[in-house]
């Protein structure tokens, strides 16, 4: 896990340098992120889930089967922990368990 704080400007600089524009090429699960990056994703579309210190982006990333064999959507998830925002990966609604590689 990196100690670098990932920022909105950092993402655009990364995209300019590499030509890779996917946020998933810039962020990794557990990364600390600046609140401006969370705000960006909160404002691009209505959130799937939002509460104090928690955000799930409104557009599903993928659909995978859960333990009960139900197909469920996963969402880009950010949560605040110990005063720092972190990227938790792609989680089922209202969770912080990354399901990207399930």
C-alpha cells in the first residue's frame, strides 16, 4: 500500500504523461486519496450510496455473483478512515470489501 496521497491533479498528470485515462490504472485498493478526488466522483453522477465518510459511485463497475449465487453490481467505493479518505476498490452496495477479483 502506497503512502502517496492520490489527487485529482495527479490523475490528470498521470493521464497526460502515460496516455492512460482509466482511474483504475491510477488508483489501487487501499490508496489514500485527496477529498477533491472523492468530490469529483461524487459530482459526476448521482451516487449509489453516500453518507458521512462514505461514497459509492453511481454507475456499476461490474456484476458478479455473491455467496448466494445472486448476480450483484459492484461500485467504486471510497470511505474515510482515521481522518483520511481511502479507495476500497469495487464493492457491493454499502460494503467496503473489494470484489474486483472475485
